C-alpha cells in the first residue's frame, strides 16, 4: 500500500476564462505542492491535463489558453513517498467525475485496496451516482463514513462544481469572485492577487454547489467542533492569507513576540530562516529589541525541502538552498528563528554554515511546539522515527543540531499567538480529533506499509 500523499493546493473556476484562472490560481498556490499539477474541465465530457513538476513545467500555458471551457478544477501536489507518478497526480477523474483533494482520509484503508485515498473518494462517489443518487447525497454519504481531513472541489459531467470542507475544518477553503466568475481556492491570497473578491470561507461541514447556470446552492452536515491545522498558520499558508478570518501574518508576528518574551536569548542579532519564519523573526526582534539581520539568503531556484518526497532529494535541495552573509554573522551571537523543525536536516546544515562563517554562538528559537507525533490529517510526517523531537529533549536536540541552545513554544503559547483555540495540535500532543480513536500502532502500520 502506498503512503498518503496529501498536503496540496486546490483551485476551481466557474465562468469565463475558467481554465486560465485556474491555471493562474495554481501558480499562486505553488508553495503548497511542487511535484505535480493538473486541471480538469468540461468540454464534450470531462477532460484532464496534468504533468509532473511545477505548474509551468507540468502544464503547457499555450494549450491552457486555447481551452474555452467555463468549468474547471485544478490541483498542485506534493507526495510523501519517493514515487511520484503521473497516474497519481490530480485531479483524479473518470467519465462522470473529477476530484481535486487536499487532506487525508485516515480510514480509507477500511474500504478496499486503494492506492490513494483520492482514488477511494472518486470510487465511493461514483458508485452512489451510478446507483441513481444525487451528487450532494453522495457527498453527504461520503462525509458520514469518512474520517479525516478533506477540502476538495468536484467537477461532474453536468457542468457542476462542488466545494466541500470536512466537518472539523482541518484544511482551509475559500469562495470568491473574479469578475463574474465564481472561484474556490485553498487560500484567499490567490483570489485577491488575481484581482478577485473574497466572498467567504467555506464553513466546516459545508457543501457548496454551483450549477451550470451559475446558481449557487449551499448545504451543511452537522459540525460540533473545529480543528483547523495549526501548521497552516505556522508554515504552509502564504503570509498574506487569512484562514477563517485570522491573519496568517499577524499570527506569525505574535508567535515571535511570545517566543521572545517567554524564551529569551542573549544575542547580538536575530536571523530568520526564510521564508515563512520571517514574520516570526520580526516579532522576536520587536519584543526583544535585538536587531534583525537578513543573514541567510535563500536562492531563487530553491524549493521547499520539507515537501520533497525522499531524504536524498531533501538533502540535494539543501545543498543549494541558502547563502550566508558572512559580514553579518562573523563574531556575532545569533538568535536563529525557524517556524518549525521536523526532521532537523535544514537546521543542522544552516548551523554548520553559520559556524563556518564565523558565528560566535547560535541559539535556536522555534515558533511552534515540538513535533513529537505523526500526522494523519495531511502532512508529511507519518512516522515517529522521522521526527527529531519524538523522543528527545531540548538539550539533546541542541547537541544533535550543533546549537548552543534551542527552545520551542508550548502548545498554549502557540494558541495564544494564533488567537484561536480551535486548532488541530495532534502532531504536538498526540491527541487526534478524529471520529474514532485509532491507536498510533495501527495508523503507523497502515500508513507506512
């Protein structure tokens, strides 16, 4: 069985220039997935174009501009295994349906031998529709039996688009308008950058159906508690996005302020690890009164090493990822700010580069709690053995990384900074807000086969 391969970006457009808007929207969600991209559209039935690599590598822009369909959905993806195939790239479609999906269905293995949970969703919905059920009924039926995280857009051969967010609201999903076209996106920043207007966040448990004539219908399944992924605020989402009305940028600023107040270090400069930790470092610098220096230079061609599928690929990215401004760090005591540490590969290399450039002391401060547990709601750390903090304390981690000290935020400090309690903190606490109480042993055995 393949490991789950989801933490992605989705975009959909209903209206003029549909495929072009979806193509442009995917480029603006590229930070959410860099291994494949695809678009499904209706033109004498459902058709899908997709490829491996970044959006502009996977999809031919000239071909995209020639497609005149008014109905399209798109997807950018990263995988959590070394196997990246065109067959597994999304959207996943058949003659009747196409699905672009962001999340993980934690219990999909209970329903048959599917290679991915997206394949399970497509098959499940298709069976209900084949039996004469309405598509909204099929989606509700799926939501009743599915356990896990899912924000998705669905296109059918009747020129209808559905946007669906799971009842816990693990993954963000936003509805907007560009001109007269209705759009859905994983993040509101992409809609705004395309000149559009954000209409609303799709609510946890909500199903929005846009008919072929543009009529919008909304339905909702019961939702008792929300658990939006904390990592959306810490790392994944663009800083100019809002999730459920909460600013990602301001959350990151507050992460840094609380980090400086509760986890100080004696230092000469604050240095951020680009890109997502920059606002955290700004907050730390403001609160601590220690000047910020952009002493780490991220290369323009670098990809996000966290979302590379294998350790070898992650290491090859790190070789080219950062340059050091030696004059800024030589002889200095540094507070090195990162948003999170998962495996430790990036941080260990950065510390080595800073030492080689003459840094006197390096004190690492992390704008999130210690990641101790696997995620089964759509993030790439399915095994405890991959996590540097799974069974080590801060002193042990500092020694492994080569730092003089390291301190993390607590879960309560993180919630205070983000400004909401309704967060999924499973990777920090081991408490999974799923319908069923799966044991770690069962989940790890399934996800790592």
